[in-house]
C-alpha cells in the first residue's frame, strides 16, 4: 500500500480502516484503538475515580484481553483508577515474560472442562470467575474484550438458537450487584484489533486457550449481509436488535455470571461449574 496516512498526513499507511475510510499509519492505528477503548469505557459512565477495575485474561479471547492490557497505563491515568490484571494459572507459563503491570495476580482457576466450543459457555465461565475475583478484590468494574463484531455475532447466535436468555451476552454492559461488566472494545470492529495484533505480534503473545467459540452459523448469516462492509457492524447492531424482540424476555439475572438465567437464581451454565468457581483461589 503506497499511501500516506489520512490522519497525520505524514507517515506511510499500513492499514485501511473500511469502517471510517481512513488509511492509517502504525501510530495512528494505535491511537485510533486507544480512542476507541476510551470511548467504549466512557460511554458506560461506570468508571469512578479512585475505584478498582479488574482486567481478566479471558479463556474465551486471551489475545484480545492482552491487547486491552497494553492500554492499561492510559486507562489508569485517564480515569484515575487502579487496575488488577488477573491471569489464570493455565496461562501463566505462556505469559511468564509478560509484565504489563505491577498489579498482576495469578488466579487458581481451572480452565473450562467441557463444551468449550459454545461461546456462551466460554463467556459465562469467564464472567463467573472474574466476578468472584472482583468481589474478593473490591473491584467495581470488570473489563472484557468483546468487540462490536463479537456482540453482533453473539446476538445473532442467540436469535438463531431461539433462546432469549442468551441475549445478555450481546449487551455492552451487564450489572451484577455493585459490579459493572463492560466491554473495553465494544466500539471497535474486530478487524481493527486484528490489524493492531498483526502489527504488534512481537509484543503480544499468541497464547493457546481451551476455548474455541464456534459462531459458524451466526458468521455465515452476518457476513452474507455485511460482506466487505464492516460499517454495517455498527448499523446492523440496531437491525439485529429489532430481531431480538421476537424473543420474549422474561429472564432473571444469574447471580454468578450476571447474564440472563434460564434456571432461576443460577443459570444452567453456571450450575455446571459451580464447584470450580467456588473453589477459586488467588495465588499471588
Ligand atoms: Zn498517521
Ligand atoms: Zn450464570
């Protein structure tokens, strides 16, 4: 690509952002992502000054969590918050050279043991252990790495399965008691993170995870409509939201994962790993 960055108008462009039509140099791409993270967090109005936030390195998408962790120093100074980065022991060996922050805690939480291709299982499991940890550490917010693309796909998947209790996964913010669960990249399209990762692959470890969320059907449907036009990811969110009204919403909130429950106080997913979550310990 022999183009000049359309933002700084100086450096050579390395990425074409289809959503905005900008050609971005490496520096402006990083700044764009940073601004997107800032807006994603600011729009929730949930980060209070002097509060603690928890950034879990998720089983569902550890790499996107690691990308978020690169922006922690900026988040901390911008919002005057303290961040705890929680690394499941499962990743510890793979991440032993990775020190994004002093405030790194290793959580003695087992990786999900079965059905790890179900995206709802994966996200609920990640939320359940993160909520437990946030409560232990007095954190008021949990920052997850769901992009706008992820939220769209999860919403479609819930609609395709015809299960309204799964719609909570596509909400940009969930609230459980005093804890807000927010997505730090909800205003970014998946492509933007993929481009950032491609340019920073030396500093972001491509860790292996037992979660491989399968969103095949939702992807087929989504990209047959939005092919080559990721701007639709933003407008389509509204259209898909209309679809969801077909599903009657009368679900309680699960007291463990903060998602809608199909099963009273604790959702059927959380029931299956209740013991694991209860035995969660923090090693350091
Ligand atoms: Zn630039
Ligand atoms: Zn649950």
